[in-house]
């Protein structure tokens, strides 16, 4: 199958189903009966629902990633401030106690 998006594949399936329905009498001779066409349509509808759900999850993931990055930036800022204070108030020999590996 060519490299196309899920939405395009779902759309292609809808066009095919419409064509099959419009020509069902002729196609029945070749074994493409209404139960087959109905099954294809149900599969297409289920795929469309799954695609919609996946798109929502992608949006939710982007939102949560932005929240996480903002929180980590806050943590970085707080850690920088705390390290500055520790370095001012404690001798370098005790910095390791705070997880500070810096030389200065």
C-alpha cells in the first residue's frame, strides 16, 4: 500500500464503498455481495472512530508535554537558585551532600 495517511485511507475506503453500492448488482456475479460491502463499510466506520480517538490522544499528549516542560523549567530554575545558596553557605567539600558535582 502506498504511503498515505490514515484519513486518506479511510476516505478512499468510503469512495470504494460508494462505488460498490452503486454497482452492487453487477459486482454480485464476482462475489462482492451486500454482506461484504456492509462489512467493509463497518470496518471503515470503526477505523474512522479509531482515527478520531488517536488524533485526540495526540493533542492531549502535546498538551501534557507542554505542561511537563513548563514544570521542568520551573524545577531547573529552583535548583539553580538552591545550588547558588548552597555554594555560598557551605564549603565545596560538602556540596556532594546536595548532589552538586560542580568544581566552583
